[in-house]
C-alpha cells in the first residue's frame, strides 16, 4: 500500500513538474508573441502614418497638377491670343507692304515718265540748236525747251498779226523739230508790255494756224495765248511734254 502511494506521489510530482515546465514555455511563448505583436503594431502604426503622409503628399501633388493644368490652359489661351494678334499684325504688315510696293511702283512709273521727259527735253534742245542754229534764242525751263523771237522778226512790226514769208520758213524748222519728237506738244505765247492782250493772242494764234495748216502739226499738240510780258514783248514758243497725257497717267495711277 505504501509502495502504491509512493508511486502515485511520484507520478503526481512528475505531472506537476511537466505542467510547470509547459506553463513556463507557454508564458515564454506568450511573451514572444506579445513582442512580435508589439513589433507588428509598430509596423502597422508606421504604415498608417506613412499612409497619411502619402495621402497628404498625393493631395498636394494633385493640387499642384491642377494648378499646373490651369496655368497651362491660361498659357495656351495667351498663346492663341498672341497667335491671333500676330496673324493680324502679319496681315496688316503684308497689306502695308503690298500698299508700299504698289506706291513704289507708281512712283517708279512717274519717275520714269519724268526722266523720259528730261531726256526728251535734251533731245529737243539738241535738235533745236542743230535746226535753228547756234544764234537762235533757245533755253530750257521746267522741262520745256523755250524758243523766243521778236515780234518784228515774225510779223514785220510789233503790232502785225500776219506771219511774214521769211518767218514761215523759220516756223517750218520748228515744225520739223516737232515732227522729230512726236510726243512733244507746243505752247505759243504772245507777250505784251502794254496791257493789251488781244493783239498778242492774235499773234500767237497766227503762228498756231501756220503750224497746223501749212506744216500739218496735229491741233491737239498746239495751244496759244496772249499774256502780260512784264515789260517784255515778243513771242515765246515752248516745246514740252504732253502735260495732259502726263496728268491723266498720274491720275490713273493714283486711283489704284
């Protein structure tokens, strides 16, 4: 009986010892798990904190992106406006340049006509000197070749209105100059220093009639008048460009 009790006690002791060891192991395991749990909790807390930071940064980035998009939209609008203004300015500049080029072409044409008139005046002057001789009273003023003569040389006296036969020969030479320069016109002026313009007008008309009827100079190339000679009298014959044609050309150019 005692032996059985001893055996039971031994077994009980061993069981208690085993349970004590298992309990110790469990406590150690729980401690380990708590340590791991604390570590995981710390990781989770850090992750949550990082998540908050990330969300905050994402919100900030989103705001910055929105602001950049708005700024880019404004920039695109400004660029489009600038492009429109630039296109308008380009169109204005092109129109202005075209206008300037057209005006330059007009001026070149007018300048060419004036140069042609100057060249023609030089040719007429040369022809006049060759035809009438070096002793003839010939000059140039305002692009016109001016041939002057005394009244007595053409009409026999200062008040005559009929061209003498010898003067008709002189007028024939002037007609030859006009025929050699078909683009030139002629203006005949009778000069008076007495205030009487009727007689000088008749004298100028008489010369015009000779050139027209006898030497067949076209009427549209001829004009005559009497005017105050300012203490001078005589006849002035001006060979000049056709001012009417030149005026019509300039007028037509200015319309464009």
